[in-house]
């Protein structure tokens, strides 16, 4: 078995001026980014008791192929890739793939 490590940058955007001095003094907004990777939009539900969980994430991979004739095959391979997706297999919410295929 191989192990992979990933580094993400999380930028908190919710400081209203008082930091985290109380549960009502800040927003939960933040931005997560991995260098060189596409955005990873997700939806989180926050409950009245302030607990919450993500309900979905959408992956937007971009695949570059050498010639236009390869685009249809690249798109069809994403269904197979989704079945082995390490993110989808690691979390308790749906992970959707919406790939973009471009020609070099």
C-alpha cells in the first residue's frame, strides 16, 4: 500500500474584527486551496445547535489530451475513475465529478 500526503492552504475569511472571542463574533467562511489544483466547491449544512457537516463536494478536474479525437474517451474514463476516487471513498457525503477535457 502506498501513502500520499497533500498540503492545503486554508484562509479564514470570517473575522468580523473580534476574532474567535465568542461563537457569534465570527463567520465560518474560509477558502481552501491546493497549489496548482482546481477549486473544490462544497456545501455545508449548519444546524441550529451550531454543529454541521458537508453534504456534497464537486470535483472539477481538467484533463488535457493531445488530439480532439481523444476527448470522448477521456470523458468516458471519468465514470470509472469516480468509482476509485480516494476523496469519494473517504468521506460520508456525495462527491460529484464534473470534468473538463481540453486539447493541447
